[in-house]
């Protein structure tokens, strides 16, 4: 349905419910939707499951959401970083759940959710701790692990530009998880640096077509 | 789209009084497509629906060969062999279009992102099974295209068909006898004589055209419920 | 490895072996690698399995390859067209095998091959003739069919432009199966309208990165 | 890349006479990367390999966060927060680069399209098992990143590590004791003391640096075969 152009990040995150699964884009700071995360902190939803590559850095963004006790579970590939002390503390205190997923399986499981795939046999992690308890199958002599989709109620992503219909383009490696998450969530909210008129973006270069995007907000600091 | 606007062709008979022709059915379907919906129109008669969507409907057309915001058929110099619809007919692009490859296009369909698709049918069963790809004739060469993907993918699947074959056999049936395209996938059936909702409670007649529910009940082999 | 820029389509198709599975791009004429198919006819490989959306039109291209008796089996979604008489005749005479695959499953099975997925549960075709004999599973109340990858020994695709490294861009709906087939075959051969210097294509807009492309030839008629 | 060219730093000790430092190992690995190969260099020491690839090597670097033809680390004004490598360090782009999203990037890895990846390791077993993501310590927070995807994806997986830990324990072992990253996935191990091929016949010593095969055999708990 028609994209909603929001005047402020608070409007963009309105209505996110307690208990939601929130997909959060970005790889390090590249593509991280910082203003949307800050708005989510103000918005107040709690008991969240956050799916993101990392589990927060320093004291801002995701780390600040975690520090406020609003996240029940993190699904990510790499929680441990030099400055992931907020997550580390919560985890060691038993105050947050963690599901570690190999980075490619994390992306592919969200792609499966967006693409209507019920489950898929993936070679990654076969024979490792991360496949324990999962169904496996040998296909053509190779062992695969059955992986299920990861769906979001909401996706918060950062993109470079949107047009007024909600088509998105990204910039360099800030693209990362954004396009995949945009396919995998019921409500997709994009923070962009610039909103341009419809027709300005080259149709050959649109990465996330408007069909996937529900709300767009231009960065206040852009 | 303004749901109250009349059909575009002023010469058409008013709805409800007599059976609809294919243009009337297309107009009737267009009225039910919500503003801003993402829609795939199947090959053949369903493409007529596009003619009845007003410019301010905000409806975005998807074509499964890799495009959103497809425009009308191309004419004259606008014909571009690189730009066709799923029926391989040259089309145009509207502002805000996007191109993508086949796997992405069908991921979009299969993933349930299209709001509506409109398909033709040989038969539809009361519980929403669709048969539209294969007559089952022993010498027929099977060819499915994107029919099965469309049938299971869109949030709402509308069928556009005549209610009876040329020989008078019902096409809305208790059980399909033709090979299925998808099971339990059809939400609503638009025909020349009536519009039917296929619900868990049964087949609901939403509207009739030149026929009464009793007329239809006498010719169809399944129970009909009033709206 | 480094892409080979070929002076002629005959050079581009050299070495294709009898018995190969050949993925052939295009949807109708859009994206159809006509010069590569003509070169394959001259090249002589036989007993081929051809994977393509259609099974040839009229008397040229794929239809001409079929007419010469060089194709053992066609895997496609839609063989029957108003002018598919060459295929129709061979099929009715029992001289060619046919595997009909729903169009989206055809694309997704090639994507799986390119993406290292061993198999996937797909909702398309469940409960139909095309799922007969296939493993099914109910996941979250929905029935899925287990589909396996389709790999090519060779892919013949049409693209719009290539750079000298082999990065490809397409044009409008001629993109269709090309990018997927490029990921799914051992040797990927692209026919393009223009070869440009490396650095000319926008890195944000490259659709098929050079890693997937083995040989490039500029159309003689371009 | 000219496989005969010397290491780039003329001050390095000649190979073969004495143990290698990490720069020497990186240079040794660079020599074995074929011209025009598509390569992923793991986070940490493997990134040093890039310093030893000449401009005419034709090697194209992949970074799993969505880029091919990555250039060297960015300096000064070239630093762009939108352009980093998998270690989140600002990098540059070379002509012929391409960007793609995470699912496409890992499809590229998992699908076997990379020619070579170079990874660090805690342990490698004789039959190619790799342990490089988790110490197994009870208080460790598990974090795998793209290690498991890289381990099973590339056509050739090279490991770069010291042959012994700081306390002298072998890292090339009969069976890994640390949690595995992948099974049977390592093709070759480059260390300070030797280069090993892991083959179906056993561990083959291709080359030694300041040690003899007998020296190594005495310190490793597995049989070694000469090249």
C-alpha cells in the first residue's frame, strides 16, 4: 500500500507494540538507522526481540535500547565487540537471551521469510555447535542444516535516498542488511538522507522497490 | 481510485440489471481494488482491469517478468523490445518504476507482498481451489508459466471468468475436475452473472447481474449464501 | 577468474560439451542471447538439456537448435506458445523430454544452485500435478514442496553492457533470468550490446558482478 | 601477480631459512593466489595478505558486507562511513567494483564462487576441520560473524596461523578440541614454520621455514608426509 512519508522519526516508529520482533539494519555504523532507534527508545515498546548483525556498540543506538531493559532477546551473528559492554553485561547477568546465527544464515533466513520459502537446507554450520538440535540431511554427499525463516513485525533500516513512492537506493557497503530486512517484516520503516520526487531514481538502480516500504523519514541531521 | 465512479464506457449497461461482458467485469473488479494496491493482472482478460483503473487510483502494477509500476501497452515509437509484460506484449514504464530479476520478482510474489492478483480460470471450487493451467486433455502440452506462483502468492486472489462454459457447464464447482493450479487460494470470483466470496462458511453471493440467487442456485451444483 | 573478452560468438561458445545442461536466458525475445544460440548451433554440441522459460518460437534461436535434434530435454515453465510448433512437433513425436516447472520455482531453483542451498521448501505447486512424487512438508500449517537446485554446465545470457572485468548491467525487463542463471552455471557466457572500460559502470548499479561471468562477446549486430 | 616476485619488504629474511613473521606468512600466501582470483581475506592477520598482492595480480577482493573489488584501507579525506570492510575499517573502492546486499553477498560465498579465502584459526585438524570462532570457555560470549559461511563456501580455504600457541601447544592437531567452525573445509595451512596441504592421504609438508620435517614431526601429534 501507499508509503507514508513521515515528518519526524517519532511518527515513523509510532505503534510498535510490546513483544515485537524488530529487524535492525546496519553493519557497524554503516546503514545503521540511528534516528529510528533513538525514536524507538522514546516510543517505549518493550519485551522486544531484536534481529541485527551486532548487539550494540558503546552507549548509543542499540546499546542504549538494551541498557533500558527493553530487549528480551537478541538474534545476531556477532554480539561480542570491543565496545559491546552493555550487551556483555546484560548477557553475563542472565538478563538477555542470545541466539547466535552465522551471518549468511541470518541474511538467508530473512530472505526466506520475504520470499515465501518455508525452510531451506543450508551447508553453513553443519557439524558445529550452532547446528545442535537442528534437522540435518545429506544431499549429494554434503551435510546441510534445515534453517527456518526469520520474520520481523517491524524493520528499521537506513537507506541513502527514497522517492515519494518509497523506492529506495543505498550507498556503498551501507546497503548490507537493509534490502533483505525490507522484504522480511510486516512494517518496514526507512530512515533516508534525502527524499526525492518520484521519477528521479533510475528504475534500473532501485534496490528496494516501493512495495516493500511502509514508512519513510528523512534524517533530521541530513 | 474513486470507488463510486461509473464504468468508463458510458454505453455500458448499468450494473445489476443484466449479465456483464468482459469489460464490465473488468470495471467491476477495478472498483474493488484498494487505493495504492500492488496488483498483478494475469495474462488475457484480467489485463482489461488496467483500463478501468483511474490515474489517481495509486495502483501499482507488477509484471512477473521483473517490473513494478508498469504502464499501458506501448504504441508506435514507444515500442521497446526490452520492455514487455508477462504476455510478451510491449508496455511502458511509469515514474517510480523499478526493474528486478526473475528470482526477485517471484520472491516478491511468493512472499505475499502483492495485495491483489486477478487470474482467469477454467474452474474454481467452493473451497477456493483454482484450475487455470491445464485442460487435462491427453494430447495437451502442459505449460504453467507463473500461474501457480501467482495463485499462492498474492494476499487476495481474484478470479475473472464467465460463470458457465459455452456449453453451459458451471465453472464454479464443488470440486475441480481439471488439474489444479493451487488449492484453497481463491478469495473472490467475478463473473458475468455474479460476484462470489469464497468463505470458510461457504460461497457467498455478493452481487448479481441479470440473475437472482435462486436462478444461480438452480444452475450451480453447490449451496449459495446471501451476502 | 579473469573474464575472457571474445571477438566472436563462436569463440564464446567454444568447448561446450555433448550432454551439457545449458541455461538459456530471455523471456520471449527480451534478453534472449540470439547470437550465442546461433553460435551453439554452429558449434555442434548435442544431447543437451536446455533450461529456459520457453521452448523456442518460430524457426530461429532455440527452435532452430531443437529442430536440429540437438536437445534431449527441455526444462521450462511455458513450452506451449502460438509459434512453438518446432517443440510441439518433437514433443508429440516423443523425440524430446519435457520437465515443466512453475516459473518462480524455475528461477528459485537456479538461485539455490548459485547460492549453495541444498534444497528448499516451496509453497508453489503444492497439491498439483507438478508436485506429484515430490517430498512435501507442512510448516506452520501450510504445505510446501521440497525443490532441488537446477545447475547448468553453461549459461548463455543476454545483457545490455559489460565492462572489461565482466560486470554486467541489463536493460528494463530484458533483465529477467540473466542474473539468476549467471549464478547457477559453471561457465557463464554473456552476449552484450556494448563493452565499456572498467570503471564506467556505476558500482551501485551493477546487477551481475564480474565474479559470475566467464566470457563476454559484443553483439555483431550492435 | 608474478609468483616469482620477491616479498615486498626487502628487509625480510629469505624464506626457508628461519621462521616467518606474520608479514612473511602473508607474503607467502599472496604468492599462491592465482592471477585474477576472487578472494576474501578474513578479519585480522589475513588482511595483511592484501599488502603483498601486486597491482597487476588481477586479484579481486570480496568483503562479505557487500562488495567486490575492495581497495586498500582509506586514509584521511578518503574515509567514508558508508564504505567499510568486514572488520568495520574504512576502505576504498577500485574501478570495476560492485555493491550488493548481505543475502547476495553470502549467496556468493556459500555458492562456491570465491576462489580463495584466507582465515585465521585457533586449531586445524588433519582432516581439515577448522576451529576459529569460539574458545569454548564457559564465560565466553559466542560470536561467529561470517566465519562459518566463509569456511564452507570458498573453493579453496587457506588458514594463516602460528603453528604453536604461545604456550607451545600445537594448533595443527589430530582432532580439534575447540568448537568447530566447519568440518573438512581447510585445504592448506600457512604457518610460521611450514606450509601444509591437508589431503585425503594425510598432512603433506610443502615447505618449511627454519625447521625440518623431523623437528615438526617431533612436536606435532600427527604423521607428516613429505611433498
